[in-house]
């Protein structure tokens, strides 16, 4: 089944105000940067964005925050973004902070048809407020519910026309779970090849989870913390 | 003399054991990787999705797709593996990782830890810290004994929003190694030249002092 769309414009057709989006990536690593830039152009508003981080000032999801298109963020760590902190502390932006492992598992559950699960993470903290507690193996766990989205937007290294995806290094992060949890999943890839060119043994995300795939026009791949050692 | 950050990292490195998988948090914990005792092999996990994390890359060899949980560019060691975030936290929650070292703003005598939020002031989020402390068998906190205002961070009860309850087993500061047992801090070692009196005066929580408190050997 051919999932290829021409470009980012065509890929993002149907995204409207008030929708919930999942966006892959950890920090600026493995984020769908072409799609984010285009969401700014589209001007869709009141978005709920599920993403581990919120970008930085001037790049990634930081762009959507600056243009005030985000109503609510569901994330685990947002410390790299001054505009985010300002909007959150002033109450302009709703924020739901979730432990990183719970966020990953909630996306996985959402894509896997599991409505909720128990986890020890967050027990006895603010995160547990209002959540059901059960003891397993003598230890308290809290009930966390699955997450799904109207659109999941992921970024992969290589993809084929069937929507099969391969991620590179730590740019994989949240992308595979989110790909499963979108009613429509859009993949932007660095390299788009014909079906048959990728070895089926190497596929991380099978094409069944991907509805639209396109080759990103350009990848800036900004580095947040450039750390090096001397030769 | 009180230890510097490197000293704290060196002392924590002595806790490493051969064959352990270890998760190091951001800040002082990251430095622990530089002081692995000779003759043992440990493997570092970073929760964004790598096992077998190596040193920082040489200048010009940075890869934007290869970072650690602190978003720093890194390298992968021989035998490393990459995985998604759900698999990464399966390693953590499933107790496949033997040791977690992380920083904190406060630790209490029953092992509670607070390190993610100062209400009204600083809200960065918990990242993976809540998952890590909820499951790790062995959690060591690396931090300074007091905050910038000079107030003790070693408390009878945490005042900041908690990251986890009853989970911290050991605290290493610039002054001391403390063990948490039976709802109390126990002074195990002191930094070279630091007096027991100084440690007592800078510790707000209940502190048990044995007759003999050896100096750390670094």
C-alpha cells in the first residue's frame, strides 16, 4: 500500500484547531522539524500537544508556543524553554507533567489497545493525585490511562513507500510508540526509498501504523548541548 | 576539607560493582563515569534510549542523533544498543538496571526525595526521575549538603513536592556519606578533614553517629 504524499503541505491536511497531536522526539533529537515548521504556517490553534519536551526558544515546539498555537502541553520535561516557563507560570498554557516512563507507556498502551495500566512511578507525589492506587507485590502502584491522538507526527531516518520506518541512534525515543497511537500517523523521513529496498529484519515501525509518509525538505538537526573532548 | 563535585563523583564511583548496569542523572552523577574503579566493567544506560554510553565525541564528530538524557552529544561504546523510550523504561521499572545515581534538592530521613519542582518558581518537570526512583533497588543521591541559602538539604521531612517516597538508600555530599535506614540518616564516612561537628551542624534531619566515623579514602 503506497503511503507516500508529495510534501509537508499534503501530509498535514486535516489538522484543525482544537485537535490533539503527538510529536516524536527527545529534546531536539528526532523531532519532526519540517512538520512543526509547517504547523506554524498553517496557523492551527488551541492544540493539545503530547511530546516529551517542548523544544527550545526559537526551534522545535518552541515555535508553536511562541505563536500561541498550543492550549495544552503533555510532557515530562520542559526545562529548556523560557517562553514555555513564562506561559505556564502565568497560566496562559495548561500543562500536564507526566513521568517520562509513564508517558512512553501511555502512548504504547494507546496504540496497543490497552486502556490503562498500573505503575509504581509517581506514587506518593503530585502525579498520583486523583489516581487509583493498588498494591501489587507489597508495593503501591497508580493507575495511568492510555494516550491517543488525532494525529501522531513522527520523524524517522529511513522509510519506504509502504510506510515502514527505521530510526537512527537515540533519535528513536518516543517515535515508535507515538506512531502506533495516532488515528492518523504522519512520518517525515530523511530518506524515502521504494518498497523492498529496506531489509524487513531491520524495520522498527511496520507500515501498518503509518498512514502518510514524505521526505522532509531539510533537516537542520540542531544540537542542544554540544559536548566534546579534545583529541 | 569539603569535597568538590569531582570528589563526590569519585566517592560514588567506589560503589560501582562489576557487571552492573547503571543510570546516571544530570550534573554531578554524570561525572561518576570518569572514575570507574580499575578491573571492573559497568555499562551506562541513558533513559532516552542507549545502553553502552561512551565518552563525549571528539570535536567535529558530534552526531545530533546521538545524545544522552541531558541532551549532550555522546558516543556509543562497542556492544552498545539503541531502543525506544518504552523499552528504556522497561529496563528501569523492570529492575534490570542495578544502580541509579541522581541529584536532589532535598532528601528526608525516611528516604523521600524532591528534585523536580519549586512551586511558583521553577517547574522543569520530572523527566525520568519518578520512574527511576520508584523502581531502582539501589539509589544514591549526589548533592551538596546545603542549598545556596545555606539551609540543610538533609531533612527530617521534605518541604518541596516529592519525586518519590522512601526510596533513597545513600546520600553522598561534599561533607559526608550518609546511609538511610530505619527512618534515620546514619553517618558512614566524612570527607577528609571535615569534623563530625560540622556535619551535625549542617544536617537538619535525625542523624545517627557511630563511635568511629572514618574519613573517605579517595
